[in-house]
C-alpha cells in the first residue's frame, strides 16, 4: 500500500482477537462537516420554534466552526442557547426530529473517509462509539443509521415528558468526554490502551490522551501542532488529502485511502 513518501507499506496482520477494543469518534467536524446541533436548530426554526435572528446567530457560528474549528466561547454560547430554547419542548418531538435531521441534513455531510474508518473498525469486530456534546437523542440516531455500537451525548433533563432546560450530568465536552469514556470502558471491559480515538479539536485532548491510538481528523491548528509533536496520525478530509502518516495502524490506513478517493475538495453551501 503506498505511503505519503511514495514507498510501499506492508499490510499488518490482523490481531488474534479484538475483544476489549473500541474506537471513539467525535461527531462535529470529525465524523461530519460542521456542527450537528446547527442542523437541529435549523429544523427547529423551520417549525417556527424560535426567531430568524436566533437562527441567523446559529448559522454564523456554524460558518465560523467550519472555517476555523470550535472555540470554547462558541461552544458555551450554543450550549446555553440550546438549553434555553429547549424548555418546554416534548421529548418525543426531539426523538422524531433527530430522524428528520439526519435524513435531510446530516447524512450528506458525513465525511466518507471518517465513515470508512468506523466501518473498518466494525469489520474488525471492534465497538465503535460516538462521543459528542450533541444531544444524545440526535447522537443515537447518527449511531444507529451508521450501524455503530452506540453513542454518548449530552443529556437534557426531562420532566413529565418535557425538557426543563437543565442538564443531567455534564455537558459532554473536553474533560467530560474523557470521563465518559473511562466509565464506558469500565462498564464494557475495554482496554483503553488498545482503543482508538478520533477528533478535530484541541479541546478533545483529554479524550485522545486516554486511548492508545489517538488520531486527529480535520484538526484545528492547536490540535495539529499537538498531534505532530506527539507523533499522532493526522487526516484532513476537508481537502481530500492525507496530512500525515506517522504511526499509522491498519484501520487508519484503510480510512485514509478511502478518504483520498472520496474526500470533499471544497465546502458546499453556506
């Protein structure tokens, strides 16, 4: 198999067993282009759940996120806004909305290379989990539609079938993702030293640091520097190119080749 230097690389023999192994994928800008919560907001606007001004604010944050990656200011702003407009919305409506959002807006934005990575892990009998700040109801739909093992997402409090505008536990971001994966590993008897982690954001360094095989996908500038300094593989599907090849494993090789073939070369739409 060709490598970035133009040479060849033997295909590694598959491990004798993959029991206790898993791959953890961030969603926004890692598995898909842009922020999944933006599309939830867009669908809510179509249902006249909030004003055009609020929708325009979400659209502006989505554009900045695609172009430069996430910032904690934007993350916290979107979180707070989402919690505020969720007050009084029926839980069953969000479950149904998640299906619509995936079909109409998210499915076409899944990075082919990232999906190939996930499918390679599944074909190797590894668990594949989404770990995202996106509402767990939406994350679960994405996971189900892609045939993944499951999803860890932010959980909104529900009372008498309606969202209260409060969270159950932490917003699943930064160190909270690492904590959630550690808890899952204990529950599922996973050996994190033999697991993979994928993310685009420097804020997910805690998550990437708890697994034995961290990989940066479409990284922001801080994560790219950190990955290179620590000899982590780096893929950039935004331009359909492979950004680095150091320390590659069989799973990441397969996904990278697919990403080179099918990766997006430019952003579509606004």
